C-alpha cells in the first residue's frame, strides 16, 4: 500500500486548518497551526493567493482525503458508490468514510488518531461480530458489534481510565465491561465530520 511521505503537520498547514492527524499534539500549544499558521515551503509566509472555484473544490477534496488518510482511487470509489444511491451524495460519501472500521475505532476513543487506529486494525486487534478483521477500510454496518481481542490485555490496560469521561458519538455505544462497540445507526446531520464541505467535493467530481 502506498504511503504519504508528507509530515502530518505540513498537511494541516497546507489546508490552513487543524485536521487532528497527530492526536493529543493537535490540542496542545505545540500544534503547527498555532506555531506556524502558514503554508509549508519557502514562500509559505508571503503567499496568500486567492483560490479559483476549482481550487476551492480541490482543497476540500484534499482535506477529506487527509482527514481519513485515504488515497484518490479509494476516495473516488466512495463518490461513485454514493452517486448510485438515493439521497444526498455528499452525506452518503461521509457515511462511507465514517463507517470504516479504522474510523470507528478512532471515534470510540480507543485510538488517539485515525493513523493509530489503522495500525491497530492492521495488527488484527479487533473482532467484528466475532470474526477477526484486519482491513481498515472494512465497512461496518448498523447493529454490528466490535470487540477487543482478550489476549491483547497489555495494549488496552488503561482503557477504562481513558474512556471514563470520553464523550461517545450518539451513533455509537461502548461497554466498558465487555469492551464492545455497538453501531446504533449510521451517522447523519451534525454527527458527521465538519472539517470539510462535502457539497464542494461532489461538485468537483461532477465536472
């Protein structure tokens, strides 16, 4: 699988907003958006070019790809699938992204970032409906149950303390006793990611 070699902080600076790619660091004073809030590169400080309509749409697409850590082919496939379904295409794209297994592990507070969640899934630390799944892009469905592998107790040792005050999304439930995530429903409306504008992404691909 290809890798993004650009540092996570540079990706946030390129988009001009926090994408929360580095977990706790993004909420600290060390965040690059606070210390160096300008585009990366030699001319980043001076460059304040005005984006065209196409440029604005492109930036929204890039933001979404960077937030979820996916590449162009996979992202375009989400758009093509969403386009075939009835309803708001932009919201459908977001639902496909949110229902990825790695994203749900992140949303449940088990991982500090989506990249960490992806690594945990790759290592086979979770079971979906009792079956081991190690594919980060696996599409989880409503009423599915995700459990932590019991033999991985060391990795999840401080999970109870970590999640004691965590605010879970309304479309997920997590049992600290059984270490089980349950998908209550597909996220919609205010429950979806607000870092980017899905309408502009649909306009970009519709041309």
